[in-house]
C-alpha cells in the first residue's frame, strides 16, 4: 500500500462533494475493522467538514425556510381574537381559508422556484480541497463503479481506471 502526501489541491463542485460524502459515509458505516483506506476516507471527510462547503447552502436554506414560514403565517386563518388557527391540537398543521391557501401556495411555489435556480448555480461552483490519496490495490479492486466515481480525486487518483481481472 502506498499513500502519498498531496501538495496540490483539487477542484470539486458541491454535487461531487455530496456524492463523495454519501459513499464515504456508507464505507465508514459498513467497516467493521479499521483500515488505511477507511482512515483515508475519514480524513477526507474531516477536510471537507473543515472547509464548510455547504455553509452557504445551509444559511440560505434557513433563510428560505423562514421566508416560507413568514408567508404561511401571513395567510394563515385566525380567530376573532387574532390567534392563529391550526387543524390539530399539536399546532403543526396550519389552517387556511380556500382563497388564502391558494395565494399562499402560489407565493411558496415562487420562493421554491427561485431557491432551486439559486441552488443549481451554487452546486456547480467549485471549491478547492486537499485530497488524501491512497493507492491500496485491495481497496481499489473492492470499489464499485459508483464508489470509483465518487472517490475519484478525493481518496483515489483522479486518473484511476478499474481493471477487469478475476
């Protein structure tokens, strides 16, 4: 097994980072014993977490959720005393008049469309990370095609191509 200290960085977009995280967390969860390859994956996940690539996403998500809640409350039905009306005793299902519900949905759909466009652009943006490449033949041979695509450049060489040996 050979590990190599990288001095270069890689550029990956948030979609690629998300794919890596999903596959890496599966490997971590399924591993029963510590290995050098699992260590490399764990280190790369830590590097990603330290870079906080999803910070802007999380901040905008909180803002959008608050904006939607504000719109819903502005259209929510109230009683004669001005108290918000709910469909359930736990106050989780908001009650709307038919007209208000239609107007509320229209505004929420508009907010969601804007959010989707903004996130498509955000997820295409690349960030720089320092990879943690490991070249362990047994690890490389054990990877699925999905894992190879997700791990490429993060923990396995960017130019790695699987061989079809029995």
